[in-house]
C-alpha cells in the first residue's frame, strides 16, 4: 500500500468526480443537457461544463500551464457563445440559457482531458509546493493546497447539483 500524501488524497478526490461524469451524462440528449427545472436554474450540461471549466482554470493556474479548454481546442469544438476565458462565474440566467451542446461525449472528452492535466499538475507538486502562494488577492493569500481543496469542494457540489437536475428531468 502506498503512503497517503496530499497528492494521493487529491488524486482520489478529483478521480471520484472524473469517474462520475460519464455515468451522469450517459444517454442524455440535447434536450436533457439543456433542460432547466426553472427559468433561472442551471442545466445539467451547463453545470458539467462549468465544473470542468473551474477545474481547468484553477488547476492550470496552480501548475502554471495552459488551460485545456484553449490548448486542446475544446472552446472551438464545444462552440459555446461565451468568451474562451469564461468559466461560468457571474453568468446571468440568460447566458446560462444560451448553453447548448448536442453531444454529451464532448463534455466527457473535455473533462477527461482536464482530469489528465490535473493529475500531471498535482503529481508534479512536492510537499513544499502545496504551501506556494498562488493568489495574493485574498487575505490571507491562497496557497496551492487551499486552491486545490477549494476546487474539489466546488466541483463536487456542482456534480451533485447536476445529478439532482438529472433526477428531476427523468421524473418530470
């Protein structure tokens, strides 16, 4: 059995979300991906896109690498009406409503690529790397460890929200 380290714990946490995404999206069509239980609610597809964008943006920042969304062409392939820099924070209900993806496989592929990048970034961190300041806009400044735990918290919440909306969609 390998030693428990910050890296193995984070790999497990990110891995759990990664394993759940294909199952969550399995069998969904465009209608299911874009269905909103209320005009101001988030859709399954938007939630998965958003959680993946947040992970992509924040983990790439920790690792000092380019985001998968732009470097691997997912911004173009998904063809969303948002700037390539958008991660979903602060989007209006109208902007969320503009989300449309015909093939859930594109969201799965994007998340797979982000997960691979995530593992590369966290595997490259040595123990001291977790204490490195990655964002000085906060008081106290944010370390790599705090940022990564924050991302895990955010993406697991959105995964749960997407699963809940899927349940609502299937029972309507």
